[in-house]
């Protein structure tokens, strides 16, 4: 998987979360449309995403461009964890 494929996958996951939290936005996306993800300020990724999206779109399918303008910093959702260490020293 190349860097653009990983970026597209991550943006897709973020969009999925956003749509679950903002169902009114998802209502604006036509059924059976092909979504092309764009990232503001990233010309190379946007060209890659647009080219790939245009190749994958089926005849008669609506294309929806969604531009991610701003992403919050990534943070962990872990609320609680435990760490256990064990030393395994062998004597010869």
C-alpha cells in the first residue's frame, strides 16, 4: 500500500466517523454516488485521488468531491491500560 492509499484509507475512516456524528451531512450525498476525497493543500494527493476516482466511477454514477479542510490532531482514545514487564535472565 503506497502513501496515497494509506492517506485515502485514513481519510475514509475519518469521514465515516464524521458522517456518524453528523447524519445531516450524509443526507446531502446522493445514493450510489462515488466519493472522491480531497485534502486541502495537498496537490499531489488530490491529483492521485481524482485520477483514481474518475477511473473507478461507473457510467451514470454521480461523483461527489469532499474536501477535508482541517483535521484535529490525532490522539489516543485509550482511557485505561496496564503495563507488565518481565525479565527473563538465564544463567549459564
